[in-house]
C-alpha cells in the first residue's frame, strides 16, 4: 500500500510540474518526490498526446484545413505545458549562441530576457511543428497522424528522464537540481513501462521513437561540453526538439511511401 501511495504521489508531482493540469499535492513533498516523479514523465506524454489526438480528431471531423488544425494543436501543446519546455529551448539557444565559456553561457541562460538566438530558434521550431502536423493531418489515414501524436510526446519525455540520469548539474541550485544526476535506473525502468503500450510492430512508431530520442542523446554530449553539465533548460529543450524530430520523421516516412 505504501508503494502504491508513493507511486501515485510521484505521478501527481510529474503532472503538476510539467503541465497545467490540476494535481492535488500535499503541503510538504518528500525529499525524493521530484526525483521519483521523473519516472512518470512519459505518463505526462500520454496525457498530452491524448489531448492532442482528441483535439485533432475533432478538428478533422469539423473539416478544418490541416494548416489551421496544426496551428491549434501546437498552441494547445504550448498551453498544456505552460511553455515550460519552449522557454528552456530559448534559454539554451541564447546561451549556446551568445557565450564563449561555460560560465558565460550559464549566466546568459539564467537571464529572464530572450535574445535573438532564442527568438529565432523558437520561431523555427514552432513553424517546423506546424508544418509537420499539417502534413500528417492531410493524410487520409487517421493512424498516420494519430500514432505520432502519442509516440513523440511520450518518447521525448522518457528521453528527458534518461538525460537526467548519470549526468552532472553545473549550478549549485536551480530547477533541474532535483532531477539531474539524481534520477536512477529505477525511474528509467518505470518510465520505460509507459512506452510498452505503443504499437512497436508498426514501422512508423519505431522511426518516430528513435527520432524523438535523438536530441536527448546529442544534448547529453553537447551540453556537457558547452555548459559543464545538464540544466533544466537542457531537459526542456530535449523534450521540444524530441517532439519535433519525431513528427518530422513521420512526415519523411510518409513521403517515402513506407
């Protein structure tokens, strides 16, 4: 019973931390509550994917043009996450583009102002997401867009959990301090279980999942070299880039007729 309560609390923390969805939490969280919640990041991906897929179904049923539907879906995704990961991506791009040393890059990332690199990067990412979803929604087979709408958010958040495992946090304090370097194999395994319901026998799913994991793998090396470790901004950036790469991979696969 104690284990069930602990798991439920960890799931609620993940939902409250990563989304605007209501999750009633106790006044005082356990010391390891945030760390344990990392195992439920993919569960948050399922919730977000469900909202996106349900909304897409309504938009298609209502006869909205694919481009309009795609803009609404990307807007919905940003609203559900409070723009948390988008902000992380902007901060990371500003830091990487504007600093010459790890210390300077970290200082730039901590600045609340968004610079040119961040604005340009955000604009390009949002345009890419809209273009990919519009291309998928134009397909006459609903599964072509339904499966990626689930697979990319779920996998990108599991990859975010993996990025926090076995890495170093380069600051003395910060949002990512509760996760980075503290996530263990136990949380990775719990998160992996949430990937099992995906239809792995579908080639589209395998490609989307592989693409969604790629940014986290690349950032693991890039951020460690450029920043001296992984920050919360890096985790958020990996999630946003993972979703975009997953949907882009689905578009490429469909264009090849696979």
